[in-house]
C-alpha cells in the first residue's frame, strides 16, 4: 500500500504517477472519479483526505490537478458538519461542475486555437494533450487539410499514443524520435503544445523536451502556440 491507502487506491494513484492515465486533463477526471468512489464505497473521510493528498503528490507539476482537487476538498469541508451523506452529495455536485467546466474549456480552447491553423499546414506537437488533439480534429472537421508530426516524447512515449489516435481519425501523421525535431522543423508550419501548468509570468510548464522544441521553432521562425485551460 502507498501511504496507508488500500491496495485498489494505491494502484490507481500509481497509475497517475507513472503516466498510465495519459494527459493532464484525463488524469484529473480520473482522480475526481476516484475520490468520489472512495467516499461512496469506503465512507471514510480520513481515507478521502489521504487519497486527495496522494493524488496531488502523484502529479506535482499539474496545476490543474491541484486546483481541481482543492475545489473538491473545499466542497467536502463546507458540508462536513452536516454528515457523510451531505459530504458525498456536495463532492458529487462539485465534481460534476468541474468536469463540465473542464470539457467546456477544452472545446473553447480548441475552437480558438484551430483558427490559427491554415489549410495545408504541417503541425508539430509532442507528448499527449487532449487540448492539442481536440484542436487538430476540430480544424480537420472544419475542412482544413492538415498533417501532423508528433515527437515520441520519451521516456514515457506518450507521443506515440497521440500519433496513433490521430492516424486512426484519418489525420496524416508522422511519428519522429525526439532528436529529429530540429531536423524536421524546416518542414513545419506551426507548433502546438499542451500544458501542465502556466506560471504567473506566462511561462509554460510541459513535458520535458518542450523547451527544446520551442528553441528549434524559434531558430526556424516557426510560431509556437500553447493550447491550455485558464484553470492551469
């Protein structure tokens, strides 16, 4: 067990920590469902609090995870004096609101970002981002013909998963090793990346290697766009 968590929850937290749940957004939705399950099935507020702590620790660079879990905890604390049933109801309601908000942010960000893409663009990205994926698919759905180059993003190789999903959706997609990014940048029109967190000064925190992509793009005079939620 991890930090005294029952085996099921310890394994679930480990899945988040090791990146088995792919993107920042999907990890958050998974985490919120996990917290709700813990309340519903275990009926243990101490476990709920411990699980929330371990979830945040499992993905320390994710501002979205911290912000969403904090909102759920606030809902729980505000209703704790009214009993466990009220806590569960409050957490369930807040989880539903947050999930809807996040999905709305994905849709709106994609709609804004896809307007930056032009018909015929070659787009380069890395790792696995729900926001980037939605942007590309939104642009293609609007009639733009795009091709996408995805850096594999070691050590996790999340880029390979994004490349496979885009290819399955009918988008011409090329998977390249991370070290090939500078070489292939000469063929790229736009760079799209996601985000784990956005600092107060506007700096983007993302998968290791993203800054090297940005430097290669700057050298080649290719514009870089970050597609993310203001919740980050």
